[in-house]
C-alpha cells in the first residue's frame, strides 16, 4: 500500500520546504533527480508547470503512477545530457542528487538551463571532516532522535550513493566557482543547501 505524501518523512523530505520557498513564484520548474515525484507534486500544487527527470526507470514509473492526470512531465534520462533547450526553466530544484553526479558539471548545467532572474535551489549530502564533524554529528543525532518520536521514517525507493564523494568544504568551493554569489548553508541531519539566483542582465 502506498504511503500518502502527507504521512511521509525522512531526512530529504524534511528539507523540501527550503526548496519550495526558494523557488516560490517560478512558473516553469525542473526537478533534477525527482525519484518517485514527491517534491514535483508539491511544486505542481503551487500552480507551476513542472518537469521531473531521473536516471532511475523504476522511480519514474512510480512517479507516473502517482500523477495519473499527466500534469507533471516525467522524463527518464541523464540530466547532464538530456536535450533541454538553454534557459528553459525559471526554477530548478534537486534533493540528494548532486553527489550522484560530477557536482561542477551538474551545477553548470543547471545554470545554463535557468532563465535570467530564475533560481537554482539544491539540498545535498557531503562528507564530514574531523574535528569539524563533531558538533554537527551531535546536532544531527539529536534532531533525528527527536523526529523519530513523532514520525515514522519513509524509505524512498531511489538508488543510494554512500558515502558522498566530496566534503562540505569541497562542495562549497565548487558552488562558489560555478554559481558566483550562491548561498551555501549547512543544515542538521547531514544536509546542506545551495541557493542561487541568475542575474537578470
């Protein structure tokens, strides 16, 4: 039996709101690594035109099953090579997908597909380095313990890459080089976010 979106929770879903807020007002959105489509459905509920792309065929089939009206366009393919037209979207989001690809290439592709004035918003995972890892690990364990008292963790069906190939510092530097002026923020529960708005001129 499928679990309704409203009852799902995990470390990725917890940060969906960060992305939704970042691209609020965008009319044409791309969800990179959309999986079975939970974030895409949330974006579509705001009235936006949404396209989701994922390399995993099973995830795309599950996404289509949960959007039988066809209002979301789901594509099975490689985001880095799929023949999108440049500047096709005014909002691009991605959750826990960047570490599956070459981060610099993926962020550059997002930059090129984004219209002037549009926003890229990413939530991702990276590796810790000692001793900086210690306070973050304590915070993450405390947060996960708190949420487990009130939530049942939903296991997503998408492929997993662990450990992530880059550290938080490395991802921050890549983001700064590819998306100058982007905002990099580290979050509890082993996540970070990158938000960047493409200059209008």
